[in-house]
C-alpha cells in the first residue's frame, strides 16, 4: 500500500513538473506582430519562401510546411497566390521524398528564374536562418527588395532585416515555431504539412536525443501523427537511405580521422576535400557524423570539420564546422566568437576560410577557453 501511495505522489510530482515545463516553454506571439504578419500574407500575391544554404531537415521541413499551408489555406480559393520555395544550393537526396520537394528551386542551378521570382515577390517568408548571409546571394537580393519580410526562426541574435520577426531560441526547431504560427489561424494540419514538420522536429533534436525535454513538444508530435505523419517511415527515409560509399566514408572518418583529447573530454574529426572525393561524397553524406563520438564514454564534446574546395573568386577553401555537446556544456559561444557561427547550446555550426590545418590550429588554440 505504501508503494502505491508513493507511486501516486511521484506521478503527481512528475505531472506538475511537466506542466511547469510546458508553461515555461509555450511560445507566445506578440499580437501586433501576428496581426501584421497575417495581413501581409492575406494581401500578398507572389510569395517567396527562403531558407539557408546546405538545407537540413529543419530548413526543408519549415519551408515546405509553409509552402503547403499557403497552397491549402481556405482563402487561397478566393485569393489565389503564387508561392515558391527557393534554396541557395542543393539539398541531400534523402529529403527528396518530402511532399513537393520537387517544386523547390535551387538558386545555383536556376539563378535567372529565381532572380525574376525574387524581383516580382511582394512578400518573403524566411525560415530557419537569422542572418541573410546564411542564404548567400539570395540573401542580398531579398534584403535589397522593398517587399515585406516575415522571419520564422530559432537561432540566437537575428539581424535586423525582416519586417516582422518571430524568433524563439528556446524552441526545439524552426518547425516548432512554424507549427505555432500556423495554428494561430485555426485548423491547418494535413498529412503533407505534418510530415514536413515532423521531419524538422526529428532531425533538429537528433531524433529527440537533445533539446527535446518539454512536454509540449510531444503534444505537437501527437498532433502530427494524428494528422498522418508516419514517424517510422520518415525515420527510415531520412536515416536509412544512404549509399555504400557513405558508410565507408563514416568508417574511415571514425577509424582514421578521429582525434581524442581525453583531458578535455573532446573529439575532433576532419575530412579534406580529397578524402571526400575518394568516397564519392554527395551532399548529406556526413550528416550525423559529428554526433557519433558522443557515444564514447567520457567524451562530452564533438567537433567535425569538412573542407570545401574554393569556388571561382574565392581563392581559399571554406571549412564547414559542426559542434555538439552533452548536458550543461555550451558550444554556441565558441562557435560564434571564433568560427563566425552560432546555434543552440549543444548543437552549433560555424566556418572559416583557409586551410584545414589552419582550422585545426585555431581549434586547438581556443578550445581550452571555451570548454567546461
């Protein structure tokens, strides 16, 4: 009997804790901003949805969810709108299954068409980036346009480029913000929107391994599944559709290129452009690699560096850098102050222009000052 009452007390305490977490985590939109954004959307005829370079699951999910929502809003019958999703460069093949991903325009491949659409746009909806620099030449053209801009994002310190800003770094993902934004207008979910949003929630939390402790997140997931999101099929499509070359590249990276700094509980993996070519690298082949060293006992920090060959007009290669950590060990300040990036406390990104050796030297020089 005493065990029964202890269980009830424990259950009540956990329920109360979840209620408090949920209360603290609910995104609250400013009513004036929400009204302004809704008015912009209602009166727009040509809408461009844009997201960041090297689109990940959250970028793809948030942009495509907005796209489906615009196409399926009840007012779209009486007020037809043209909408298009533009991404700066190619997205991984394992996102091609996403509903209407084939409609997305890639700026690097169709610059002239994209420029015309941007020039004619009377509204921009920007998802999953906090600075126009993160969308390359697309960002310059959007900033130059006099059309209003709505930002839906979860990264720290958004720059002052949008007309209306919905920025909530405490959110799990931009897809969570898009969900909360769209629900303000009443029922909105269908299978396509739910599938896109679930993809962003799943990928930006490492399949709910980090930044995913709020009760309301799982309430959203339940609603997405009710609306038709097939979570097992989405997981399979995103994580189980890689090539043989990709698996061999991962094995090579872990066996040959991983360095451990045991006194700092830190791992580093580097891959040069030549090494990537050796394994016929495709966009997205290194997705998730940075998380793997965290499976090692006593490794709390993981960093991955990937070299990109210089493009015409840029004599130095670009080094893309991913940061991950566990627990109360932030990496976003390090990524921001040293590597021109930022992000969440446990999951951030950055970059530098230079050689891979220079990036490693800067990494080794600075990490003692930023790691707990």
